[in-house]
C-alpha cells in the first residue's frame, strides 16, 4: 500500500563531488513523524532520502540544528522508531523546511 503525506518531498540532488555522507543516501519517500524525546505531540513530516547513518526530512515548521528528536519512520509494513540529531534545517522557496539529521 503506497504511503502518502500532506508534505511533498523535493529533489535532493547535489552537484557532483559534494557528497559528505558516511554512507550513500537513497531517495526514499515515506510517511514519518517527529516528536520531542521528552514526550508531547508528534508532527507529520515527509522523508525524502535515507542512508545507513541518517535521514532527510521535509517539515512545515523550523526545528533548530543541534537538537534531538524522536523519529517514527514507516518502511512498508515495518516501523522504525529512533532518535535523531538535527544537523541542518533550511527554509525552502515553498515555505517548507528541509532537515538533514543523523541517527543516534
């Protein structure tokens, strides 16, 4: 069953030679949720890429770089629940925020 989200992921292509990740990233569209590690409500986000060490997300709100969050990521019939460390959060032209985070 395909997963849909209210947030649409965008292209993640980087110029050749600018890859800094420890492992290759793969385009991956999935439903995901981010919440505070201390509890509270969760926010729906869109996953646009995934690697062994991290994830790229599209959010409708800004979250500061350097913060930690709980991530629930749907992968087919399975769900991964893990903590992430936000490395960057950049506002896009459409008003959404592109977040890159590493798994803890």
